[in-house]
């Protein structure tokens, strides 16, 4: 791993489970430069941008929503071998990248981090990053975004000539994998498995997560508002031996092997 000075650091808590990517001087300089050149960030219209509920084709693969409510947005990303996302930034929102399977590397403006099953990256608003698939087959990631705003995006560099372009409007319908309403969570919708069929997505109570641990569990994402307001989502990583007690009065989005 190349040396990094300001881009990422391990927090005092969970230093073995979470890699932090925080913005540094080079990020702020690059962001100021692209904004001066005319790049702008948009705002998602929660009830109107319905194409975001379908598959979004990408030159590096595809992505689609796994879970969404008025505050949190969770996407599944499939990055093809040898391909990479743009070097981009989300100025307004916090992002977590969770690796479900495959091998890759996430690059920042000053270094890189290897990505394998169980890797958990916390990417602060304003930190530029790009992820590339390096292993055989597909790199499978889940991206957690808080607050919800898919159009909070500026691209600095891109191998597919998408610099200074907004988030894609092209989409493909996904009737075989509908996003179903969650009756007990306001404005929430969920897809219960991945398009490839390799991963399962369930909403589970904290008590169920704790007392009924399952060998295929990869991550548990808290769905309460506390983490969104504080900017710290306490994501559990059982695939890396994380045996912490979940909040028993909270719901979690559980990501597991199918």
C-alpha cells in the first residue's frame, strides 16, 4: 500500500474493521478547481427521479438500489474485471463501501487501499475516490449513502470520458427483481436479493441479528436515524469476526451470502 498522509486513517474505535477516507488538502484543491471550471452537483427529487429505481448501466458494469427510504440509500455495484469507477467525489454526503466478494483496489488522490470480502471503507464528504476490479470475475460492492442524494457527484477523471458529466439518466427496467415496500418502515423499499443471485438482503431486528447469527452473514447496516444525523453508521462486520452486540431496539439491513 502506498503511503497516505491525509486521505485515510483508522478511527480510535473499530480500527480493525473500518478504513476511513477523509478529505485532505489535495481533495479540497481538486474540488475547488473542478467547481471553478463549471462542475455542479444536483439534487435528487425523491418522488420524481423514478429511473433510479431501475438498473443503471455503467461502462464498468452496473448498479441498482437495494434499499432506500427518505434518508438512506443503499446500492449494489458490480464492477467488471479490469474496469474502474471514475475518480469522483460526493461533496455533501457520507459514503460507505462494503465488499461482498471479489478483489479490487480503491484509490484516493494520495494512495490506495486493497478491497476484498469484508472490507469496509468510510468515505467522508469531499474525499475523491475510485474503485477498480483487479481479481478474476466481478467485484461486488454495496454502497451506503447518507443522506440520500444520488446526484451529489462530481467526476475529476474517468477512463470512459465522463469528466464533468452528471449522474446517468440511462436505465433498464428490472421487473424480475422489484423493490417492494417495507410496511413497518416509513417510505422504505427493499430488493431481497442481488441480480446475480449470490447475495441476500433482509431487514432484521437487532435481537434477531444477535440471537440468530447466520454463517452467511456479511454485514449488518443500522437503519435508524442516529447514524445519519451523527455521520457515523455503526455497521457490523460478522464476516470479519465482529461479534459486537447490535442495538436490540433497532432494525438492520443484513447482507448475506444466498
